[in-house]
């Protein structure tokens, strides 16, 4: 191998050994740089004669071109390798599951409340919301439970000192205060309509529309175990008119329970009981004919015919208006519907429990 071939060969080896573009530039300098081997060979030609110069120059040029070609080839190879490495490092594994935003859903008790509202809505009941911080008047007194009435002791709750109708002082122990709040507004609106009509000389205004409402919401008591929580839910129901009887209560509530539990053979029992705001009063028990709870009586609501004193506190004459009320526990309905045995699970906020209802 002549000297020039050896030089080309050594350049190839040098380039091949360059592992990075910087190494390659250093290697290039050794062969093609200002004081590199090719430049030295060119300079060495000065001493040669004309004929020799020509052939020697052509040979050196060929060697130079070969070295440049090797250099470019190596440059490209290094660039390709770099690109490959980058692609590999940034590679997407398309088989990985995508990053999703967790999907939320309604709380099981909210699902129950929605269901209750839909069913009673289909029977013509309005849905009303009221304050959780309530006054003594609406929570007790207006509901025929005066101060010192023994029934108050079953409704131990959280109080602040003082408290008036305008400055409520306790956490409501039930949704029953909404009976009074809603009825009073209803009566007021009707009277305003009558007055406005009279002012226009119209005396033939129709009678007051019936009061038909449910009032779901949070309620509070000093109570805590597997079936009681200091904060829980209730849903009140009220239907007052000129001719609303206990029979209507039975029909409406039976219809509701059978629809809610999707069970046509569900049996209801109205068990005599006592509440200050109803007379007569009854606890409502249900009995499934199928499933794990079949045959057992399960209490789901309190109910009764609205007491005349309560009708009076609504702003109505109990000689003309009569109706029924009920109060049920949506938490308990949710437990029965889904087979949950500890009420506290609803309020622990454990995602493993809650996600089962999505
Ligand atoms: N408010 C009662 C309670 O919390 C439940 C209740 C009973 C509501 C009878 C009613 C009713 O409307 O008529 O224990």
C-alpha cells in the first residue's frame, strides 16, 4: 500500500473511532486542517519538478477527496445515530393507557334525592329548599311543639344563644319546618293574587291551589353510630287542600315506595305513632317480598294528618283546610336500595366506596 492509500486508510480509521461530532472535527483537523497531513503533503510539492508536480498533485487530490468522502460519510452516520438515540429516548409507548381526567359522579344519597324528586315531581309535587340554620319557631313552636314539650328532648341539636325568627339559632333537626315556611309563602302569594284581582274589580278569583310540596335537605342531631350520623338527610312531604285525606297519603306513599324500589309487590304498613305536628300519626314500614330483606318490616318514614294548630300556623283555617305530611330518611332509603349496612360509609368520603355508584 502506498503512502497516500495508507493515509486515506488511517483517516477512515480515525473518523470511525470518533464517537461524537466534536471528536470527528478533531480528527478532521489532523488530516484536512491547516497543519493537517494533506496540507503538509501539498506544501512538500514545492520542491518537485513540473512533470512530477502534476502527477503527485493529482494523486494527493484523489486522496483528499477520498478523505473528505469518508468524513462526510462518518458525519452523516453520527447524525443518524444521534437521531436514532433521540427517537428512542422520546419514544411513545402507544400501548400505555391514556392519562385520563378522573370522572366524577353523583353521591349515592344525591342519586336517591334526584329519584325522590323525579317521582314526586311526576305526581305534581313542587320541590322546595330551606335553611339548615333555623329558628326555634319554625323548627319547634310552629309545629305544635312549644318550649318544654317533652318531644323536644328527642331532637337534641346544636344551639347558639338567643335566636329569633330573623336570627336563627339552631341547626334544624328535621325538614318539617319547611311545611310552615312553604305554606306561609304559598298562602301569601295567593292572597296577593286575590288582592290584585280585586283591585281590578275582578271578584271571581278561583280558590287557593292545593299545597303540594316535598322539601329534601340536610338535618342535624346529636347522634352517632352505624345507623345515625350527626348530619343526615330528610325529605319532607306536604299535601294540604280542602279535601285531602289519610287515604290519599296511603295511595301517594305506596305509589312512591313501589316506584322507588321498582317493586310492585312491596307491602306498606301504617303503624300508629305520635308526632306533635300530626294527629293522627303513623310510622310507615315497608316489607319486601323478595330479596335478602324479604319478610322484614323496615321503617322508612313518619307521617300523619296535619295538626289543626299547624294548619293555623300556616295561615289557614283548619275548619277548611286539611292534609297530610310525611318525613322520610333518604339515607336509609339509599341503604335499603343498594344493600349498604353502615350509614357512616356515606359520609367518610372513601372513593373506593363511592365509585361503586358511578
Ligand atoms: N319530623 C319527623 C322526625 O324528624 C318526621 C315526621 C313525622 C315528619 C311525621 C312529618 C310527619 O311530616 O307528618 O322525626
